[in-house]
C-alpha cells in the first residue's frame, strides 16, 4: 500500500489516522487478496486512463487509485475525513432525490459506499456503479456481497461511459468532482445529461465550494491536485451550461454541498414548436441495458 513518504498527508495526518484504525487488520486483508486477478473480473482491457487520473497521486498515495492499496485504505481514512459523520454526509445525497428512480447510475463510485446506500434506499431499482479503478471496484463488489446487495459494477470512464442514451432516471456522483479538472467535470455532466431520460435528475455531492475557498490550506493536507480549481468554479453554472434545469445547491453542514438538476422534458405547443418543461420522472421508459450484463461474480482470494 505505497504512500508517498514525503507527502504532507504521510508526515502529519497519517500518524493520527493510524491511532484510530487497525492498520494490521487492513494489511492482513490487503495481503489476502490477489488484486490483479480480482481486478481482471472488472478490468476493461481497451480502456485508456486519462492523464489527469493516471499521472497524479491522490491523498499522498503513489499512482492514486491505480494503486491497489488505495482500495483498502480509502474507507478507513474517509470515515474521518468527512466530518461530522460519513454516513450523514452521503445520506444528504439520498435525501435530495425526488421520486422513485428505477435505474440508477453512480459515477466514480469508488468503493461503493454511496452506491450501497442508493440500493438500500431504492431496493427495487437497478443500481450500477462505474469507476476508473478496477481495484476500487473489487472492494465495492466485496462490500455489496457482504451486505447482500445486488449491484452491478462496471469499469469505465465517467466522461464516456459507452452506456445507452436515456437509460437512467437518476445519475449521481459523490466526492468525484473535486478530484477532476473542471473541464472533465463538465464533460461528466454532459455525459450524465445524455444518459438521463427526460425528467431524470442528476445529483452531485462534494465539498462546499464556498467553504473550500476560505480554507485553502486543506488542499495541501489532503493532497488533492484539482481541488483549488474545483473550489474556484461553480457546479450550478456547469449544470446550467449543459442544459439542466431547476438547478439548486444545498449546503450540507457547511463543509459539503449537494447540487441537483433536472433534464427537461420536451413538449410541443400548439404551433408545434418544441419547448421544454421540468419534471421528476419515476420511470425510465426508453432503452434498456441489455448487453451490459453484470460481471462474473468471483470470490475473494
């Protein structure tokens, strides 16, 4: 689980975290898994990793999320990095959902923490988690099986998922945008717009942009290469530019925010001129997801 020895995280924050977690237990679990073999269950051989993702360390971890150690260390660290309570923060996204979505896509799902909560909140929905790291997907799948949740996990790029148009009525992303350059975040929103049915909604949970601008030193401690660019911009504006309507951002405990937008429903007036109206859809009645079957469920090594 390689971590940069000279990173601010390793020198100052890691010693505190180590007092709160069972590092030996984590190491034992990490060594019990053949991460390459398990990653192959999800890995898409022809997937190219974007340079912003493959060339950066995240949280002081060498090679970021393309380091299998990140899949094991992410959850124990995140529970202390999302004050006052990680579950409360993620629940704020669930609480902002309108209607009863039937098909849900969680972009940049990581180890699947929010993905599992989405399935728990909407047990009858088809829930898919997508992430660029096959190792994070191994951990997400492990957690889903342990919780007995039927969730499909896909290896893919949130900018270009390859999934059918209008095939979801809810698309979410948690703690993703502060880890992507703003042009990539906007591309992810454009892809979300394409994937949503008319009336479908997108929800983005992340750090509070106004607050992060006021505590710039946090960017150095957590070693987030793109967080300053994220904080200097506006998720609301990005959504509006893409075409989402009824865009609203809600502050969550001052530290976080949830931004919600609706894909407008096209309507025709008496002169057959196409306009639009905003609504919340409870069904996804267009293309299905045939051909995107769940990966084979293997066993942990």
